[in-house]
C-alpha cells in the first residue's frame, strides 16, 4: 500500500484525506460538517430501514471520494479507506463492539472490521472500533492515542466537546474518564441566563487574566461558581468579552483540578492548537512546573490509523 484514504468521521464533522505512505503526507483533503449524527438523522428521515443503513452511509462516503477525485483529476480506485470515530457506533455505518481495557498503546489489540471492495465501491474499508471501561466509552481517541508514539507512559488529555483523559502505564492504556466540558460550555453559553453576560472575542491580555481567575475559582462548587459569571457582569467585575473566558477557565479548571494531586510522569495534550493552548494555560495555573507536551490531533489520527492497520495481522480480528 503506497496510499490510503484516512476518514475521521466524528459526531459533528467529517474529514477525508488522501495520505501517502510511508511519510504520511496529506495529498488532498475533503471536509464536511455532516458528521455521524447528521448522517444518522438523514437516514432516519429518508427511510430508516436497517437493511439499507450501511449502503446509505457508503453512498455519502462514495460522494466524498468523488469530490477528492475531481479535485485531484485522477482516480482513487482500489485505495483502501481506514475509518475511525463514530462510524462503528450505534448511530454509525455499523455497530462494532468496544474493546475493553487494558489495551496496548500500539493499537495491536483494537477491533478492526474489514469490508471487502465490491463492484459498486472499489475500496476495501477498515473500520476501527472504540474502547471501554466498566462505565465509560471512547470512539476515535483510541486511534489518536495509537498515533502518539514518542512515549509509553503518562496522562493523555483529548480536549473537546467530551474531553477524554487516558492513563497509560508501560505502553498500556489502563483507565480513562470522560468530561462533558465542551458541551457544558455550549449549553451554558447559549441556553442559560448567562448568555447575556458573555460575548466571544479575541484572547487578549485582560481575557487571559479572567481565564486564569476562572481556573483558580474552579475549586468552588461549580453550580455556585457558574452564577458568578452573571454577577461578574452585573457588578462590572469583567466585561462580557472577559467573562466569556472566565467561564471557559471555570469549566476547564473544573475538569483539570484533580491533576493537582497526581504524579504522572508527563501530561500530553492531543487536540487543535487553539483549544490545546487553553488547556496548557490552565494546567500551568493548576499544576505549575509539570511537563506538558502538545500533539496535533489530525496528525495523531493519521498516524494511529496507519499503525493500527499495519500491526493487526490480517487486518480483520473477530468482532
């Protein structure tokens, strides 16, 4: 294989990239806001016949590949497609069971489902499933974790709508937790009484100070502390723009505050540059002096997909 199609099909977004091997260079890219949730809703509205569900998702994938072909002005036939994210979920292309912890950091014991190419879809498909504990689940971050190859121990944090903290010991993921930080922020910012007290604006020096204060005040009861966003504005403590970052610091600080009492060798942030920078700043307030390393999530996804494809014998363990 000298090329593959990397598909990151998340809940709210879709990314398809043509990647060259072995340098893992992105040659072309197709993006859409039509993630798995929107695709599932479209399928329900159109027919919602379980027998045609896979074909419905496949038709969308096929159209996205055609867009790449038109952009490149060349055929992508017979190039395999490796899919991670929510495609293996209950609302995805097909449901594939979670792999229970512990799992190897190299991804060698993850579940990978192969669907052979057909006359109507000239690509082998490889769908990576998620991981679980007794009471928590992940789909997508397990692939990014496999793409973090430089270390085999530490706490790996994946900021996002549902942030994930994965604990790795001796090259094995042994536990993880999910935090609904991003979703809580969106709900509070758009559907609560606090909506009129905040306005998004550039992250300037005064905003940084408000963000840091929010991180520090995350030790307060969160239900009480959130109301301070309103009184901050009523009493002119912060402008609406500064208050936006105060709320951000408050929620991120609440997610991270337990790290004061941990002694992990290192903390690794896997995400986009902007969001990771907020988490890095919050960590510097909460746990000054701790070793923090940032990893680009897109690069980790591609590296992880290729590694999982490469290390699993036959590319098709039982599922």
